[in-house]
C-alpha cells in the first residue's frame, strides 16, 4: 500500500503533497500546487482521484484531479461563491454530494457534484453561528453539525437525516443535543463499529463520547474527559479529533498547552481512558492518522512544521521526526493507493 498526505498551507496559498514511508513513517516531499484564497479544508473522492479544496478568502470550493504517483494536481472546476468561508467539507458515502460547515456564516450546505463539477443542486440551511464540522455516518443516513460556544457559537450539536437518493438534509426528530455552559463541541469522529461518536469540545478542553441511535438520529452522552493535565492554568482550546482505523485510540490536540491528548477506547461501552499527553507543534490545529494505524501527523499552525509520531501499543506517541512544510498548515488528509 502506498500512502500520500495532502496538506493545505493557508498563508502560502499552496496545497502540498508528501509520501509516507510505510515502514518508518517518514515523509518525503512530492509537489506543491498554488491555490489562492487561503486553501483550508479538504475532501477526497478516492475512486475518481478528485480532491475538493475549501478556499476561505474567496470563498468557494474547487476541485482537482490528483496523480498519486507524483502528487500533481489538475484543476477541474470552481464551485459557486458561497455565503461564507467553508471551515469543513466532506463527501457523502456515494461521493455525489459535498457537505460544508460554515462557522461565521452559521450554516451547512449540500452541493451535488459529478466528476468534480458543481452543476447540480445547491442547498443552504441556516443553523446559527459556530458550525464547525459535518459528515455522514457509515449508513449514510445521518449527519451531525457541532457548534462551538463562546461569543461566536450556539454551544450545541444539530442532528440531521441525510438522503443519498436526493441529497436532502433534514432535521431529525431529536434535532438538537444541547450542551452544558461553554462546552463548545467542534469536531467529531465516529467509531468504526458505528455505535459511538466522540466530540472535541473547543472551549471546555475536553472530549465527550456519545451513543448513536441511528433510527432516531439522536445522541446519548456517555462520558466527558479533560484533554488537559490537572491544575493547568494557561489559555487553551481544542481543535480536531481523530480515531485510529481500528477504533482503539483517540487523539485530540490542545492549542495552548501544545500537546496531543490520547485516550484508549472501550468498543463495547464507548468509554474512554486517558493514555497521556504528548508535546507537539505550536498551536496544533489539525492532525491525521495513516491507514495502517501506526503513524500520527500533527501540524502546527504557528510553527509551520508537521511532527510525525509512531503510535505505540499502549496509545502513547513516540516522535519520529519534524518537517518544515510552510506557513499556516490548515489541513492534513492521508490517501492510500495501491
């Protein structure tokens, strides 16, 4: 298996491509592609070798055909000008619909896409400020939309049913999973068994696990664990969250403490157990885990570097190397190819 990592460098207006050494986790630079408008979130249609890039300053989503052998990109299409900058984008499980979350514009959109073209329907749903992440579950019938807290967020999770036949995104009967004061759910990862979802909480600096009820498209809270060490008094917020492919371990970055909080996961109960905190890059906004579950990569928004780690058997992280990648790395996305 060959793996390549795409990363957007917002302040450099580039999408960079690196190859992962499957035996060591080391990175080798392949190519840079200039993309203006502060490129940030990424979504990948692996079957058609198409990558979608959210451009935050324009704002719009553009599509590119990528070449796995050398990392080069061929521009395909530009989507419509949007109501705000997309802070998260994803494809449904059929790759026919592109879902986007909008933090400041306060909403979610669904674009019909075909071979990278944005020629179909284009729906916008206003949900309120702070929307930060959206994607469908393994059944392709449910989507969740967390909203952070603070001055620019509703501090809630909005719940939707999704139709892969029509692309319709409609509020579920539950519709909302209200949060305690200033928790601020931001991003989530769904366990491979489909039973549990784990949310990083931006303002509360914690991770919450939930049981998923697909039939009613609702959530039931199980447990919340802090991402910070006891008695830490500095400024901090949480960002992305990632699970290993087998669902054994979960990682959430601390922006301020500049660490990665690790948790082991009980697949039967959805409960978490703290597995340590590991120093990483300054302001670790994004991370990703390779498809073998051996390596984790953490990008520092302020440092302009990516740290590569080996995931040990107990979930702890061992630093492999650091790589200077460019200004403001905003997204990491790993693609496996034959």
